[in-house]
C-alpha cells in the first residue's frame, strides 16, 4: 500500500494532517453495531483506546460485543466496559479482577490465544469476522497513523477490519514516532522470511498504513495510559534472580552460541524486574547483551543507562508511571537503542530461533515432570492469559521457567505432582529456577527430570511429600507414572 502523503521517518511534526472527520467519543461509539466484533489496540496495559470504550460502557444500548485485543489493556476496557455487561466474547488476554471474575463465571466466553499468532488468526484463520478496529495514535494523516506506546497486532487488525476509528492522544509525545518500526509480513502462502538481521535494526516505517476510505473518524483525547504498578521484589524474588544469574554465568561459559552476544527475553512483572536487576551486575565479558522480547520494562532502562544493554526490541512499553515519565523526558536518546515492532515480528518464532534467545518466563505452577501451568489456578480458574510465553518457551534456544516455590506465605506448593492445566509441555522448557535452586532438565528422561526438579526446586516443606509420591509411582510401569487421584489432592 502506498500513499503519496505519507511522511518521511522522523518528519511528523503535528498531530493531524489533512482534514479527517472528527468525532466525539459518544458519536463514534454509537456508530459501532450492538453485536459488532471490535479489534482493539493495546499491549502491556498501554497504547489502547480509552474514550470510545468508556462511551460504549456508558451507552444505554443493549450491547453484545466480541472484543479482540492482542495483549492486556487498561481499566477503561477491562473494568468499565467489561463491568457494564457489553462484552459477550473476548480474545485473547484479560488483566483485571472484573474480567477475571466474569471469565470464570463464564459470563464472558473467553478464548486465550498466543500473542504472535492472533493477527494471522483474525486475518486468515477465521477466528472472528471483524467489523471495526479501534486504535490509539499520536498523529494521523491520509492513509497512515503513528502508534502511541504499544503496537501489538494493530497493523494486522487495521488491515483485517472493514472500518477504522482512531483515538488521537495528545498526552503522548510526538517523539514516540522514533521508536516504531512497523513491518508487515506478507500473506501466506507466499510469505517471505522477515529480513531482520540485527535485533536492534529497522526494517519498516514509523507509521501504520490503512486504506483511507476505511477511516470513520478521529476522536481526540489527552487521557493517559493505565500504567503498571510493580511490587517491590520479595526475598524469594531476589533469591530466584540470584540463582538465574548463576545459571546464566555457567551457560555463557558452556555454550559457543553465546561467545559474541546473548539475547534475552523476560516476562513482564515484578519478578522480571528483579531478574533484570540481577543481570545488571552479571559479568558478560565483552559480549553484546540484547533484549529481544515483547515488553520494555523499567529494568531495561536501568540496564541501558548503566551501559549494560546494547539494544532492546519489543512491542510495548510496559512501564510504571515513573518509567513512562523517564522515557517521555528523553525519548530521542532512548530511541537510539529501543525499537517497538508489531507482535507478529517481536514474537515471531523464526526470529526467536534466529537470534538464539534465552527466554525467561514465570508460571503459576510446574509439575515434577516439567509441565508448566501459566494461566489457571488449581487447573480451572483463569488468571490472565498466556500472552507471549508460549512463543518464547517453544522457540528459544534456552527456555527458562522462574518462580518462587510456594504461594500464600508458604502454604501452597508451586511444584506439584501433576499440573491439571498445561500451557507448556515438558518438551518446551529446559530449565527451572526457584529460590531453592536450579534444575537443568535437558537430556533427562521423565523420572530423572522429576528427581531433579524435586531435589533442586521444591520447598523443603513440600519436598519430602513430593519425593514420597515419586518413590511410590515409580514402582508402576509407564513412561510417566502417576497416581491421578493422589495428585489431585494437591489441588484441593
């Protein structure tokens, strides 16, 4: 798609180009059919539309919307809109107690999807029949807009939807254009490899293109993002981080794949920030340290400022208020080393494999054989969603699962005999790290994995019972021996 009016990279110096139709949020919301399928921007709780979801929530119409987002969004969508009863069906991530409660009560039909693939599933896979895309931008022209603080699957959603409504957010600085690298993979079956040779390189444009006739209108706003709040790291978090640092030091010395550079990915959260704090102190020698993941967290800015990180590639700026102010005050400097890409690039399996990423993600629980539950408490109650963890766990050169060994002040073990919901199988994860130790299970048969995970990762309060379980079931035949009824007691 080519438009003569599209700007040169870095040349956007005002919010509106041309004369698009301007709407208030109520008018824009009224133009969305009561049973519409709405594709919404947002990833990492930032860069999502705000006023139109609020107007939909406050509407007196009887709405039954299907809502599709590629990542977590803010309270305007996941609290106000969901709580209003306007959402009947939802893909692919939810991030509030309100959305969680409605999901578990099955008042919302929730379908969890991987962050990397939902764009293709919407465009080509028949997941939904999209009606309208509602996105946030910092500048709009004829046939293009500059995204704000996240990309996610916005480019794919804009291509897929028949209509487009843009919220133009004046609270976000125009300088954010310097962060964006929008590259669109071609359509199957003639899709070519993504031509990204350097994780910090640029292969696209700082704007998303669209067919001008699809634009319904522009709603102007100055409402800030619903940013992250991270708790302070616990002693267990810091111990997990120290154990991960020790493992990485050994791995860098062992594997020739890391002789020149190490490419890292971390899941978003307080534990992830603690892990990055540990890495700031790790001796990487003369290797380049690169972040190739889906979210930029505050801890990455700490590493950049300390000269410990060569570049960071992601799809979202999942920052605290302080982190966002830090970025906004000096966007152009950080843009030298930070780049935002669509999620079908940032989370692309081929790129994760190409760069030999060390993927580090957390979980709700693991079982003794190395199966990982990332999404469901007691195997039944949805917490948030899978996000991009499967993209990295399955395709990373080294996949690491980090988590404290217990919950609820030590009352609940996060190492269990059998996970009753599995997001990542024993084939996907190589290494498990808790505050107790490190279990590198590569090359081990199932019972051998179980012996090592119990020995190195289980809390001392639960390890004897786990050993007793393993001792009893290993007397049975079978490749992966279990006593299902006995294993179920751990989830009661």
